[in-house]
C-alpha cells in the first residue's frame, strides 16, 4: 500500500478511538482495564510457574 493510504487508515482509526472515548467513557475505561488485566493474568501465570518450580 502506498504511504497516503496508510495515513488515511491510521487517521480513521485514531478518529474512531477518539470518538469512542468521548461518547462512551465508561466503556472505554472498561476496555482499557480489560486490556491491561490480560497482561496481569499472563504475569500471574508465569509467576506461578516460577514459584512452583522452587
């Protein structure tokens, strides 16, 4: 794809995210919490693997 098409797609994605954040702040906060919660779950999983091996 050419550069300008990638920029247009990126602009639409950013515009959608901003629209979503401003029109539905509660759902946006929940989505962010869920996203980072997944990383926390992965961290706990690997931590439990390490502590069981001791």
